[in-house]
């Protein structure tokens, strides 16, 4: 049942002249009694529309737009009514921080279907010296070269080059231009502690998602996302310095209120919007904003709501081995509602497993020598999500599937690295994300993570060998089963999950592909879970699905 019967949808159309029609169509299709309002060129028009919505006694305000538009509506709804977010910007920093799906239809369905909760999150508030201007932020504010980059990225450059490229160019230029400049910051924390230091930038973080320029080329050393919680009633103060493009955290503090002064005065931005210069005061409004969020997401992974999306319920499986990727085999089985569930490559051959009763309604594959990030983004917009991937014979093969329950998940995060980063993987798992696909190829790891999979308390093990007996005993004692395997030829990555619907599991390892053994286990109601090839041996994990 829709909890938000009456709502105003505030839309910033930007350069998309069809977006109003698309949103109106989706609202009508869902049989919702919601009204759509369009922002104007008038300053703070989204804020004004949100205030009017509240005065109309609506159940919620729903906003479509970039981070600036979202923040205007958030400022209006603080301590009032729930805010729903339909990400429509370039960076979508706020949506990333709150695990809101980037797909429009999925984000809208999140609001009106019973797959949501209301999270009461902290909001940062910025006041200038005379308390004449008040701005709020959800993710972060900063004073220094990043704010200068925001201020100096012209609208003409954003339109000509795209916001990502234009901002990145200005950002790197400001870093290099100001490499010898170290402004003096004076911070007064909670009225009783004074910090004086020189730094390139002062960041006030409300959320641990400190998304930088596109592709996260620039990152913060010595910073852990998990140290900053958007619901803890505190703001994190992070002072940074840089050597070239390497940005290092030099000091960290926490406070509820911060007075920031700088010599010379520094530019200030919040959530990607330039708002002025120091001095200013920043304070936290604890649990002040009600955000409609995925019910499966929580900072406490023990409280994740279980969905059916990760549960295996296969009733039929078949596999094929071929030198080239078997396109005809895929299309032939797709017509019978059999879809690919496992991919592997080894010893010059592809292994493709198709399964029945997957819940998928459509499936595509992408084959490219470079990891196809651009193509994946396009299919995400069409509600396809990565369900299998592998690298072999010089190509990445990415299988993307369409499945309604995945519409409420966020597959927008994938980690690519040239070596296994167990710390990065653990950070994802701590935030309530689950690994749904993993592969190594072309000297890089690709790990796809998601919210709302139903797999809780996941374990990620990095081993030099497959520890069959000891692993089986340790996992069974925790009621966990292997769901993903991958190897870079040396290290073995093993992902084990709870709540998989498995009731038993076996592992088969052979120097040759164990076709006969697999066939025997298939006859005994086992199904192939995953396959990996390393050190000249195949390892196949098979499981029994409980009904």
C-alpha cells in the first residue's frame, strides 16, 4: 500500500525536455494521485515549491533534479515531512550517499511501493557571519580549493564539456595553481576548543561519501568512510594537504558546531553548490530530515530486511564448454526462459551455465576488450543489472538481467583495482552492501556490489588455495554458503553469504573440467553455484536449493 497518497513532485527539467512527460507517465501508470510542478529560473524556486507543497498538507515532497535542487527541497522539508529523491543530476552525490537508485523508475517505485523506510538523518546548516544566509547540506561542505573549483567552473564549460569533465579540469588546475598556497584556518569547535592550522582545504562532512571528481581519480589518504555516520548527530572536520594529486588528511576532529575563519578568506561550497566565503558557522541539525530510503539499507547490517532477490530457486540447469563465447547457445535458451547464471573461462574454453526459474524476464550480454563501464551505465538506466561477469580470450563478458525485484537495489558502485583490496571490500560489506558478481581480467579486479540482495552477514575470504574441508566446517557453523568465486591466477577470492536458500553444498576440484561429476550432482538436485579456474585446476561449487 502506498504510504504517500498525496504528494507534490518538483522537477528541475534542466536540458531534458521529455522528463516532465516521462515522470507524468510513470505517475499515471502507477495510479498515483500526485501533482507535478516544474522549477523556474527564479532563484530558489525548488525551495519555494516545496514550501507551497507543505502548506498544501501533502504527505511527502518528491524531488527530481541534481544535488542543488535536492538541497533546496531538503532545506524546506527539514523537521517537517518526508522527502523522496529522484536523482536527475550529473554527480548525484546525495543519492550515492543515501543509496537511492539512480534509475528513475526504480527511484520512483521506491517511494510508492512497500520497499522503503523513513530514515531520520542529520543535516548540516551553514550561517554567514551576520546570520543572514542559511544553507543546508547533506553530504559535505568545504572551504578551499574544491569550493574555488566549483565557483570557477563556468556554465559555458559545463554545457560544452559536460559537468564531470569541466569540473575535473578546473579542479586539477586549482590544485596545481595553488600547490604553494596554504591558507591559515582557525576553527572554534563547540565554543570551547580552538584549532589553528594551515591546510589546503577544510572539509565538514556529514556523510562518509566524499565523492570527488569523476571516476574517483582523486581520493583521500588516511580516511575511512565508516568513521562518518549521517545519523550520529556529529559533523566530521577533515583538514587536508596535497602533493600533486595525492590528497592527505592531516587532522580530523568532530563537533556539533564549528566556526570557520580563514586568512585569506576562502571560498565555500556545500554539496556541489558555491555559497560564498568565510567566515561562517556550521552546525548539525540532528535527525532533522526525513528521507524515504530503501528498506534493505541500514548502517547496522544485522538489521537488514531480507528480500527474495538473492535466493536461488533453480529447477533446471545446463552447461556448455566452447572455445569462443557461445552466442547462439544463449539466444536458444533465452527463448525457453532459461538464463545465464554462471560464467567462467579457463584452459582456452568458456563455461556457460543456464538456469530455469531465475526470476529474470530478459537478459543481455556485453562483450568488450576493455571493461564496458559506459555500456553498463546505459543498461542500468533500462533496469538491467549485472548478474554475472568474467574475462577470457581477451574480452570482458558482462551479463545483465532484468528482474523486477532488483529495481530497488543500487548497482551503481563497482570497484576496479589492479590488486585485491580487502579493506575496500570490507568497507562495502560494513555499509550493508553485498557482493553479487566478481571477476579478474586484463590486470584488474571488478567487484559489483548492491543493496537489498537479501544476503546478510557476507564473508569475504582471500586465500592462496581452496580450503575445502576447513572452509566447509567454518561456513556450516555460521550457516553460510559460497556464492561467488574468482581468482587472479594466484589469490583466490571466496564470497560466502547467509540467507541464500541453500541447504547443502559440495565442492569439486579437478585438473580437467569435471563434466561427469557435475552431471551426477545435477541428477541429485544440486545446482552449479559458481566455477573458477586457477593453477591449472577447475573448482566447481554446487548447492541444493531448499524450497
